[in-house]
C-alpha cells in the first residue's frame, strides 16, 4: 500500500504535508505510512480512498481498477 499511496500523491503533485493536513495528522506520521514504518488505521485508509476517489481495495492492491465502488444508501 505504501507505494500506491505515494504514487497517487505524486500523480496529483501533492506533498506529504498536503495529505497530512487532509488527514489531520502530522507530516511525520504520514511519511511513516509511505515508508511502511507504521500501519495505517482503517479509518485513515478510508479517508485516503475517498480523497483520491478510489477504493480501499485499490489502495491495498486487491484490484488494479482505481474506480471507486458505488456508495450504498446507508453511506449517503
């Protein structure tokens, strides 16, 4: 996952600081996610997927399709 979140960030020309602000965490904590030094909490993985408009499965390499899944009525 660390490679995928880094690639998505770089594709959008964003810095780690930008993502850390979106996620409301420190830049150091975010850098640890990209380096694989810290596990990413599930709620943070969901926030990252929502921010990039993709699915959690895409971030976790369970699929190579970056398209997000449709939201259920409960999530709306």
